[in-house]
C-alpha cells in the first residue's frame, strides 16, 4: 500500500479533482463561465487571455492560464438582431509546484435569438465539449518513509510503474443559457446559468475511480450610467461543485476619458468579494479594441496564516475586432 503523502501536497491533488480552475475576474473569461457567452459581443472576432497565480507563498499552489477565440458566423443568413457564435479555448492549470498539470482544449457553439425588433432583449443557448489531460508527477511527491530526523532523504521504498507519471484523459460536455436586456443604448442587464461536466466523466487515479462532479453556475449583472461619462458596472457569480460552493459579488465604476462614443477610452476601479475568502481590488483600462484588467486577491479567511494575505494576482486581456461597417446595428451585450 502507498504510504501517506505529505498533507499539503495531498490537499493540492484532491482539490484539483474536486473543483475546476476558476478566475476572480470571471467576467473577463466568458468561455470558462458559460458556453452560452460564445459569440456574445459586438464585433467580428474576440480574443481573450487570462492568467492567475493563486497562493504563491504556499509552494506555488495554483497557476492557471487560458487563451480563447470566438466569432460570429453566417451573419448574412440570420436576422440582424440574432447572433450565431463558435469558439475555441485552451487552458492549463498547474498545481502544487508542478505536481499536477492539467491541460484542456474545448470547442463551443451558441445561438442568441433577438426577442424584439431593436435587439434590446436576447436569449441564448450554448454547448461546449472539452478534452482534458491530467498528469500527476509522483516523483515530485514526498512520502512518509523519506522523513528522518535530519529532514527528507529523497529516497522512498515505493515502486511505481513506468516513469512515475500518471496520465489521465477524459472528455466532457457542458451547456448554458443566458438572457440579456436593455432599455436603451446606454444600459444592459443579464443573467445566465451553466452546467459543466454534464456527463460526469470517469477519472481514474492509481486504481481508484472518481466521477467528476458537475459544476453548476448562476451569474448576472449589468451596467448603468450614473453621471456624465460615468458608468456603474455590477456583477455576481455563484457556483457549486460537489460540496464546494463559491459566491462572488462586486462592482466597478467606469470613467470615460474622451468624448468619442464609438471609440471611448475608459478606466475602471472597483472591488469584488469572495464570500468567506478574499477581498479583490480591481483596476481596468479599455481603449480602441483592447480591454486590460488586473486584480489581486487579499485573503481574509483562516488561511491567512499560510498565505500571509497574499491570495494571488490575476491578469486579463480582451481584444475585439470591430465591425468595419459604421452603419451596422450595434447590439446590446453583457459587460462585466
């Protein structure tokens, strides 16, 4: 039988099986939040990237990155107030200083149906499929028989087949719905639901079989003008996977620095709160086709003794190629 793995590393491994990677800037990672957000933007092509380094003081606990591209198709074959989107996303997640490495590639499709002649209200449905690979490097784990009065010896009596790297591959299915509405060209509100791992794929680990639990998410928000050149953005996200839950809510104020309505330069400042875990200050900049965001988790939970309140930095970057036709109807789409 395998001896006891040192507790912190074991917790990292178990966490990676129990929960999906996620971002504090969930609003800037649309394809990990809800497949129904595929193609849900004003423009021709959207490219998004996210990077997160969580709890760096605890042996580089979690490092996560994504890159995605989505775009509309069949624009001349569907109503002007509808949107048909497809997308591709890649994601990596490294746990416990490289002990567990996860790689994902997914494709998604969504259709958004306009409910009124102005396109102020839409309802959309989306689906995605994901192929995942997980690698557990047992050579980087410490076992009980390595511990002596002088520290870890680096030698264990455990014998592992092959190179000591366990590879796990699986595929799963995800789906979601989203509604967004507006009363004019200056505001928008939305609510969405999604479920990942609908098929509960089997994940085998050293002879033990685990069923990956579905992740259910409810998210929503909106933006509203509160003064000249000033807009309030609010958003919230609640998700549950197995016995783990996470609730986030917050807001940011956006200030427009120029008078160009079609190409504004905006700066954002705000904060989100992850219930019983962290306060997350956020700052952002949007100009031309780019939107950049940076946030930092300030840990306030009982983990502060280990994290030293250093929850983790997160960066996001979104680029949208805008339509070349200035007369094309601009649809209201969720932001934040």
